[in-house]
C-alpha cells in the first residue's frame, strides 16, 4: 500500500522560489519529495564521474553540454550535485544558471565546502534546508483510518521514510539488514570508513550506554581502543553527530550531555545484534519479531519527546536527578516534564511512585503518558498516547497544555 506523508517543512522550503539547497543523509526522501513537489522542474542526477543524467529521456551530458542546457532551462533540479565538476559551481556563481535551481545532496559535509567555508563558491547564494527523519507531528496529522496502539507503535518506525506502510513484523524482520546497510552507506558517503569502532559505538548506544565515558569503557572492554579515556572516541562521536546517525541531548543543570540513536531503525537493529548477535547467528523470524518488540517502550518515549518538542517548539534536555523520561525547556528552565509508561497492566503503586517523582520536580507542566486508560485519581494528568495525539490534532502549537493543571 502506497502511503504519502506530507512533510510540511520540506514542502514549504521547496515551494519557495530562487536558489535552494536540500541536504541530508541517505534514505530521508529528498529526491522523492523534490520530484513530487516540483513536478514542472527539469530533473537531473549527477553520476559518479561527473556525468549529468536525465532519467526521463535516458540521456547523459558531459559538463559543458549540461551547462549549455542549463542556460536554456527556466527551472532545474540537480541531484547529488556534489559529484559535479567545478565548472558547474563557477557557472552558478557567475549567474549563468536559471534563477529557480534546486541542488540536492546526500552528504552533510560536502555541501558546506561549497556554501559555508571562507572561499566557498556558492556562499550566500542558496537557501539551505536539512532533511532528516519524518517529524512525529507530520505522522500524527496524516489521515489514518483509526488511531490504535498498534498504529502508534508503527508510527515510531515510520519516522524512517523507507519503512512507511510496513507492518511491525516486517519492520522487525528487515531492520537488521536495512540498518546495517544504511549505516555503512551514510558513513561511506561522508568518506568515513565503516570501522568496528563506529559499529560498536552504535551498539553501545543501543544498550543504554548514553554517556561518553560509558561508551569509551564499552569499546575498551572489547579491545577496540587502548584505554578508557573518552579522548579515544571523541572523533568518532563527532563524526556520527555531524552526519546525523546520533544526536546529543544536554543534561539540565550540568555541563555534559547524553547521546542516542537518531533512528529507531538503527537503534533496534544494533540492540538485536549487541544482545543476540543476529548479524552472525541465524535466528527464527518469531524470535526476531518478539525480541525486537521489547525495545519499543524506549522508542515510544523518544517519539513522544519529539512529538511534544515539535508541537511546543521547545528544546529537549535530560534531567538525571531524579531521572525523568521527557523534559522540555523554555528560557533555559524546564517548562514541561513527562513520564511515559508504554505497557499493559501498570500497578497502582507504580503509578503513585511515578506521580510522586514528577511532583518533586519544580516545573510548570507535568504529564504522564500511558498505553491504556487508568482511573487513578491524581492532580497530575494521566493521558493515553491516543488522547495526547487527539489533543495535539485539535489544538496544535501546544495550546492544549492550557487545559492541563499547572503545578
């Protein structure tokens, strides 16, 4: 089944006129959305070696031929533009290409070479936009037939465009192969060799090693670095941050951060490999599906954080004392905190302890998100994720928060 998720940020960027540059790691839907949104533009992709290819007419052009063609075209898209020879950038800089030109690239560092460095030939000429995963906000605003818990779990994975429309079982069964290939492609596109250090860092993150000291100890225990010092892994962490494989969340009140996977797909696949060695040991489909589902509560937590952050326009931080699942800041202070309990049959005593923990944090808005409804009476609101989504769809922009009790 074909499902089209509107991505408002990308669409608004592409529908603007003038020179635009869309970048982001592979498999984030850049080419698909560009061609769908700009159907009246002439589309070309630059092949390795600098040859310009027209897929509609199945025609190839050398650089000089293509530039002559450019001068006769009003609207043009050039995909994987970083592969083009320097003469293209000289031509754009000289103003010889059409004013409505869209450049697309699957790298996050090459585009800076042409737009951000002191001598960049395209500096100041292009409006830029980074394409990442699909926003949870865009996912929940899609017109789904019904909002079930099964669908909400699938939406967590639908942040990866390549997974949209798949069943949860299909996602779990294909996650290992897709994620390993994706990580390798992203690293290769950025000229980073996919060494064991990168892969074991991704495994460590999936196993809950979120601090850089924990990650360095994880690699040292496997004999991949000569000592436990974080200095041995800093360059690898920085590289994966830059290319969008991982993200950094600041710890509130501390001068440190935690790290985690950006993609629920890579998180799941690397967890399964770290825990069960599924890349090297054949396992049954039922085992892969059932064990993969155990990581879903953690992924739902991150999904809800992103949903609230995008809706409210607030920055996520991590509160460690006491440890809170979700904390969003306004003016450098926690403005909304929430706990997520994504499982069935939560005991009243656990609910009470969680509510007490939230109440002890001096923050404006407190919220608890559960999988199923509860009749537990408390001054802190308890909403199911379905109820939260419905509130956001009815009154987006975080205005629904005004309906909650403030403590």
